[in-house]
C-alpha cells in the first residue's frame, strides 16, 4: 500500500476507509472487512455517531496500533477551545484508543467564527501527544489563509469534496505550495453518475479495471489522499486494488475535462451550525 509523508514527517496510507452514513450497528462488520482486505486507515467523525463501532472493530482486529491510522473530526456544534477538548476526549473514549493519528475540524462554519480558536485546541492536543497530526476539512483557501496568519502549525491535510466533477484545481495548487495534502471526500461522487461516464468506462475497459478503480487511481495520480466508503465486501476489495496500474497522461487529461463544479455536499461558506 502506498504511503505518504505528511508535513510533520509522520506517514499516512494514501487510501483509507470512509464510514460516513454507516450506522453504528453495521460499521463494525464493514470496518472488519476493510481491515481484512488490507486497509489500515479509517476515517470517522464525531458527527457520524459510529466511533464506538469503529473502536470495537479496531479492538477485535488485533492489529498492532502503530500499523493503523485513525482519523476523527470535531463537529460544528463543538467549536471553541473547551468544547473541542471535550469532544476529543469523548471520541477517544468511544474509539477505545489512547491517541488518534489525525484530528480534523470538520467544517469551518464561518458564521460562528470559532475555527481559529478550535484549531488552537487541536494544536494543544498535538503538543500533548494525544494526536499525531492535525488538519482541517472543508476549508477554502481563504479559511486556510486565516489559519496561516493566526495559528502556528500548518495543517497536514485539508479533507474536501473532490471527484472528477469537482476537481478543486486552485485549492490543490494552494495545498501543494503549502505542503498540505488534499484528501478527497466522496471520491466516487457518492457512487453517482460519474461512474457511468462513457470516457471513464472506456478507460476502465482498456485497463481491465472498473470505473470506480479508474477514478480512485486518478485521485492517486493527482497526489490526493482518498477515503472511499462501501459496505459491500466486493467493492471494499475493489477499491483498494488500484496500485497495480497507471493512467497515461492522455487519460488523466480526458478525466480533467469532466470538471464541472458540481457538489454532492454543501459549499463550506454556506454550512452553518444548524445545517447538516
Ligand atoms: P464515496 O464517494 O466514497 O461513495 C460511497 C458510495 O459509493 C456508496 O453509496 C457506495 O455504495 C458506493 N460505492 C463504493 N464503492 C463503489 C464501487 N467500487 N462501485 C460502485 N459504487 C461504489 O462517498 P462518501 O460520501 O461516503 O465519501 C467517502 C468518505 O469521505 C466518507 O465515508 C467519509 O469518511 C468522508 N466524508 C467526509 C466529509 C467531510 O465533510 N469531511 C463529507 C462526506 C464524506 P455501498 O456502500 O452500498 O457499497
């Protein structure tokens, strides 16, 4: 499995397993299947309400802790220094862990204007050793610029919606300049229309791969991190099997042409504390 080195020198698997919308009662089985199939990074969040099931799957798997890379996130309702510290302790307890590998601010929620204070809590958690790396999610360039001005530690990742219909080129360029990895959420456009695109299907056929594998491979060659979600065992296997082929630069160009600024989620500037 491909690994990347983050800007604080720790390593992180290129591909992880996302568990958004997987109910707590189902998540243990899905995560167990993922771990059996070689996934070592898991992406959960306070908001997903499935950290307990993820923690149980981790415990049952009996994999040395240092081989795993666990990400969780503080939710919009818990911004602010003290609330974030509380949220973190709750997540740790639910996950049954002593530390998490990566802790993220889930959304900037500009109308609350507390993400800088929230990030300071993340910095202190990092300094205490309870998290190995800190980062953000759904941050536009202007949110990142504010952190750069007002805080000390550069986030290691910015986890944002990214797929062939929303390629985030400007943000990718900014992240690259600042040694921040872009991590793609909904990398498969949530299983939607992009998988049916004829151009993707043609590329897939040429490589004897599926449309999903081609799209995930595109992300890898864009130097993004990916966290595809599936509760279907065959797809869980399929989605990790993307490190044995390479798209040509012509194929990468073809996929680039699908960019059309379509989102499955909210624009981060419009997310407020009461909306999902
Ligand atoms: P994905 O793009 O990963 O798509 C998941 C959907 O695609 C599911 O319906 C799944 O179906 C289907 N699918 C998975 N693999 C395949 C395949 N090989 N072929 C066909 N269909 C497939 O969407 P998500 O929104 O779940 O994003 C991934 C992860 O990103 C989340 O789980 C979460 O961890 C994170 N995320 C973070 C957000 C943030 O704000 N930071 C927001 C949203 C997501 P099935 O499960 O039925 O197999």
